[in-house]
C-alpha cells in the first residue's frame, strides 16, 4: 500500500487493529463517483471494504456494519463520504 493514500491506509490499519481479520481488502472507488456528491479531486472519498473476521460471528449484517462504522468514526466524520461494506465471519458462504 502506498503512502499516497493516507485515508485508505488509516482505514486498513484501524480495521486490522480492531477486528484482526483473516481477510481484508479496502478499495478506493472514488474515481467511480466523479461529479457526484462528496467527490473531491485526489479521491479517497468513496471506499468499498471486504472483511472476514471472527469478531462478526453471530452478528447480524446491521450489527457488523455498526461495528465497522464505530471503528471508522473519525474517517466517516471527516474525509470519507461513502463506505460500502461486505463483512463476514470465517466459513460463512459468500453471497
């Protein structure tokens, strides 16, 4: 991960520290939102997160999203305009 994406790096670091995921992918999709609300030159406004963590065992989709939103509260209150989340527990069927 390059240093020219500090928001993506901060999101990745916080999710790793908070959830110790088995799998984590943080994708900057800002380029897909040019001309839309919240977009800024330089990107790092719209992200998609794919995460698999034991922390999500027995939690509903909404509970998982709330957990992630709480961990990323500073980013969501600041530079991040949109966050799409796919959160799963290990062994769950992808779908």
